[in-house]
């Protein structure tokens, strides 16, 4: 089905608070048990001799979706020559340690291009009403928070106001 | 077949007194235990392997004292169940106590939480488990009721410190230049009630208004003598929540009495390490501390030198108390170090500047700085929740500063300084070790000690401290100049690169100083080399990549 898309900016996303304490602990267990392979620095104690060690700030330990301040889906300008493509723009808060990782994936479409961790151009599959853009994010290796979170942006096409976005943790 | 035993799991960078008091209590009751060090998440799989064996423990006790390690500790409970462990899993410690109901509600893998000081609770729990008797109604627990919901049983009166078995000292002690080190406590609790402090909140639960208890000094001296003559301990690190009592006169009397008792027991070649609030730093007590108890380091809990911060944190002190305390330790030639909680919910740009001036003034002494965190059970968390400013959930609370400019300064600071302040090998931490090395040699090897080492150690602290202050001022200036936020990431990258370059240079100097001291002393290893690889028996450390 041919989409009839309009180049409209959308309201701020709905943030799904699905990242419960249990979710975070389960993810941490998975990371910790897999880390024997050697990849990541997780939590660790300060060295001997340090008095009243200051803990790192709690940032980068809670919901990565909270770091996403807006997710906006727009139709690629017609003069691009490819009107069926969707540009998804993510705006992250500048907070400690949150880093984008390579490896964004799309279900229900094809990732055409990616600029940093903020701009993604997606070509939806023919006939698809939605697609999911999954963006890996992490605290950098100096931080001890979750290292393998994925923010999922679900883009719904063809609504009366143009595409809409819903953000959740994958 | 092996007798029923208990696995005690927690941080063991040094001898973990909380686990070791529990091990002693179990031992006195005829129950075996093993202590498994859990210093970082990478050890999780190894601990699971040690527990899930042909003779698994009847119970696993996991220390969840630190909120920032909660992911590890709860995660271990989950990992044990996933690996098939079928015994009892209990947790304890400050955070576990305050978060007990949440933890049990969200983690069916955990059977119980031993709330508050648990020498008696854990022993009774294990006895019930061994006998196959009901345990959920024991005092001091959080357990599930008949409907499976978390339920608290009444707290116990905290144990009589004079009756506790001394902490288990299995294995070899840590050492600095071959001088053996042991932690101990002479009190539990703290008379003050800082708004951010979970220790004060914890002791307020069982001893409202007083919040601290003392061990008889004879018992303390006996333990020190036993350690000195039995294990060759020469450096006693007092891990009291606060080594001092509310009265300066009583402190002086108490410290002189302890010195007399040690002398009577023949303990002469030793050193001590303590912690104090600024208001505790008074001449008579500190003269006894330095001259009779041979204190070589006193951490002074400055926390903040801003009037605003002192009020927000309920510090019971004014900037003049901080100044007097620092001046006195300097006059006494006593090495001190301190932390500054530069950011709190009410921090202003003016209060930041107050603290920067303090850090600059006292940069001869190693310090670290960070944000006041919201700990479970504390009045500050209660306030922030009431004001709807606490973000997150029971596992971890976050917040934004009330002043948006300060919040931006904090974000930039955290980004640029995280490596310097919070990595396990952070230079702010290494500097404390280097200075400690020099003080150990000054105390125990006066024949080879060179004043130039102390001067270099101070110069290193000053170089790092003033560099931090310069970096912080750049961040403040950028924010006050309303530079566009779009450039913040690039700014932090640039500043961070400069900070890393300074750190590399200073770390090299610290290693060179430690090497020079090491060569002169000719025994053992300095802490500067060892860091978190201190050779405790539970963490057999082979120094890796020892500096020249």
C-alpha cells in the first residue's frame, strides 16, 4: 500500500517506564555473567586505602528512555526524490556518560542511513503500517550503569497527523 | 559429609568487618562459614560456582550495605537461583535494611533480609534452617507472610558491643611496605545526624537520639594487642562510623586511656588511622591522637564549606569549624584527606565558589569531590520525595539541582571529571595512597625518611587539586556566559583531554615517588603500586605491572 505521508513535526514522545528495578538487575546479571568474555567494566569497589569513597553519581543508572527528550518522525522532503522515506530524529539530554553505540536496527523497514545517534533515515517495508527503530545506548565504560540498553522507537505511519512515535525500552 | 555452613558474600578489598563479625558470631554458635569476596561484578560467576557445589551452604548471606552495589548484590541472588541453588538466601546491611520490603517484593529469589546489626539474627536464622524450624517470625527480619507479601518483624535492641566475639581474622592481613594493617572499630554509630547519611538514619532506627555505642576500651586494647602480637599488625585502621564522641574532654580522656592500656600491654610500635568530623578536631584529643596513638592519617569529613551546603546537609558546623580543624591538623603535622560534596539539591553558584576556595586553600591534602547522593532511609531522600524532586525508584534515586545553571555545571563536571574522581584507579584515589605510603615510612622508618618525599607528596596533591579547581572554574564560566548547550559535548571532550594529560603526568610523578621511597625502605610494597590489589587472604593479589 502506498503511504501518503506528510512532513509534520510531532509532539514529544510517550516515555514508557518499563525499566523496573528487576529489569535492571536482570540485565546486570546477564552482563556480569557474560563479561567473563572480557568486554565491559561493571561495578567495582575503590582501591584499598581510600577513605569514605565517594560513590559515582546515580546518573546513568536509571532509565535510558528518560534521557531521550524527544523523538520526531518526519517524511523526507519530496525533493529528496524518495518520498517514502522517514527521517527519525532523536534528541538526547546531555547527561553523564550516555553514549550511542553502533548497530541500530529496524524491523519493518530498512535503515538507509544514520548520522551519529541522532538522525536515522528509514525506508518502511511495502505495506507496513509501523516500523521499529532500535537504538543501542550505553553508559560509557567508565560508568557502572547498564551497558546494553536499547531504546525502541516505534513509528506508526499514516495517521491523520502524520507518523507518530512511541518510545520504550527494548 | 560437610557440616552445614554459611556463605558470606560482600566486598573484601580489606577485611570486611561486617562479614567478619557475622562469621565470628556464627563460629561461636558452632556454625561454619566461608567468606567470598565480591568486589566487582566480574566475580559473580565465580561466586556462583563456589556456592553451587556438591555440598552447598545451607544459607548465603549477601552484604548489601552500599546502595551503589545493589545491582551486583541482588543480581547475585538471581544468578544463584538460575544456577540451581536451593538453599536460603538472605541479605543484610544498610541498604538492604532500608529497602527490605521492596527487595523482597521484586526479587522472589531472596528469602529474607536481616535488618540492622545482625549478629544475633543471622545466628538464630541459621539455627532454624539447620533444625528445619520456622524462621519467618524471628525478630530483626523482613520475610514473606502467609500471603507471600514482605512483612517486618520487630527490630532487636542492638547487640551489646562488649559481648561480641572479635571479628574473624582468617588469612593474612593487608600490608604497606611490609607493615601489616588491620581494620577495627571501637564504636558503632555516630552522634550526628547529617541529612544525607544512611549511617545516622540506620542507628536512629534502634537508638533514636543517641545513635552510637562504645566498646569498653579494655576490650579494644585487648583486641589490638592480640592482633599486634598474633598477626604482627602495626597499623590499626579505625573504621568507626565516627571515632569520636560528642564531648571533646571525653575524647581526650578516652584516647589517653586507650594509649595507657596499649602501653600496659606492651604494644608500642604501631600507628593508627581514624576519621573525624571537623568539630571533633580539638587540641587535647588530637595531641593524644598524634603523640600517643601515633595517628598517621585522619580523614576529616569536611563535606562542604558553603553555608548553604552546611545547612542543607545538616552538618552542625560552620565554615570556621572546617578552618579550625584543618589548621589544627596542619599544626600537628597530621596527614589528612577529605571529600567535598560540591553539589547538593540546593547548591548555588555562590556556594560552589565557597567550596572551590576551600579546595584551593587546602589542596596540599588529597581530596575528592562529587554530588550528594540520595540514600535510602535518609532525611534528604524523604525531603526530595516530598518535594517531588527525586527521580527513579527504590533501587536508585536521581535528582536535578534546583538551580538549572548548577545542574548544567554538574553535568559538565561529571562528564569531564568522572575518570579522575570515580574510576577504581582514579588519580584522586591514588594520591591518597601515595601520601599514605610516605606517612607510613615517616612513622616506621625515620632513619631513611626524607622530608623531600613529604614535600613532593604535598606538591602532587596541590597540583591535582588546583588543576581540578581550574577545570571547575572553566565549567562555571562557560555556564555563566550562557554558551550554547550544543557545544557542551565538545567542550567536555576538550577539557577532559586536558585533565587526562595532567593526570598522566602526575600519576607518573606519584609512581616515581613511590619507587624512590620503596627503594629506600627495601621491604614490602607501597599502596601506590598495589591499589585495589592489596594482598588480603581472600584476594590473593599478585602485583601486576609494578611500577619501576
